[in-house]
C-alpha cells in the first residue's frame, strides 16, 4: 500500500462543528444540505503550522486544528495524504521545518532483497552530537588561526601601549597566549551551543521527532518515514541527495546544503551497519 492508498482521514472540529474528510479529495460537511468537495486543482495552497493545517480554497480558508484529530496516527496519515496529493495536484504546500523527507519525494521502486530495514525514535542527543562532531571538524581548521590572530593582536596592542623592553616582553608573551586561548575557547563554546540548538530547533517544529520512524537503505533508494503510515512500498532515489556525513551514531543525508534526513545506526542490527555504509558510500559523496 502506497501513501496515496492510505484510508481517508475524518476530522471532527469541536469548535466549529464541521467535519472534514482528507483523502483523494477534500470534503467539508457542515449544516449545508450537501458537502463541499474540492479536488487538488481547486486548492491553491495548504499551509501547515505548528498547531493547525489550513486548506485554502478560492472562497474560504478551512483551519483544522491538530487537537481535533482523534489520534496522532490520523494526523500523520492526513499529512501523508496531503503531501502525496501535492505531487499530482500541484498546489503550494507550506510546511514547518522537518527531520524527514516529504512524501511527495517518494517513488515506487521495490526495495529489493538487498535492502536493510529498521525502526527507532530519532534520539535528540545523538542528532545533536552529530552536529557537534561536524562543527568540530570545521572549527579545527580555523581554531588555531583564530588563536594566533588574537595573540598577535594582543601583543601588538600591548606593544603600542607600553612599548617593548626586556623586562615587560616576558609578561606580554604569556598574556597574549592566554588571551588567544580564552577567546578561542569562548568561540568554541558558542559554536557548541549553536550546534546543539540547530537540531532541537528543527525537531521542536516536527511532531515526527517523537514518533517511531521506519528506515530503509537499499541499492534502489532510501526511506525514512513515520512507521504508522509506511509499509516499505516506496523509496526516495539516491540521486535526489547531494552528500552524506557519518558519525559513530548515525548517517546524515544532505540536500541543497541542508540536512534531509537522519538515519540512526541503532535502528539496524549492528552486523548490518557495514553493509549499509557500503551502499551509501557507493552512491553518495562522503564529507
């Protein structure tokens, strides 16, 4: 069963008394004798916000609150149906930051017998630690340069203020070294906090960060999707990605310079991680 074959979602709004059906079409049941039914072509845009989904039509904007969904699974099923409909309907889909790819990016090649599958909840600490690791690699290239530059600036400043003599140069050198080290440490601490916040700020906008995710790594493509709406029938082609990085805890795929998906290694059997790394490295550039 593909995403487009998911059962429609019925949502009863307690505040308005309106019933919505989200599926191949969008239906609105109110006090009118007949329901209003909209196809994808009659919906210009569907903005998704933190607490609501808005279906915008030509004459009216229907706001569906997340709390009106009977269960979390139904909310994710509605999102999957909307994202799948966007692929054929062509409406504008405005969404919050995501830790998972959109359903509209999936196509239908079978994963095949060489596919690796697994499930887990993406651990916030593991993802944040991966960002910190990446930051360390980048900072190490410039940290020594920052320290040396600060040392030279401090030394020159002391020289201009006090001049250089045999008696004070012995003080200037350690002062310059300590100042460079302190400034470099402050830069590192700030970058460390920013790296940890980078994931938490994204995860805080995506309810999927607290859900079990199904992962598939296959020669034909990959998948990362909420387990409640995915049964392994669709994949995303490797060609849609740019590169990946690997930490001791996960693989992170990048697209257009931004993170596309986190794939925790703990989702798979430990003995499979080597084979997974081989599939990924043969298809994506590692950085």
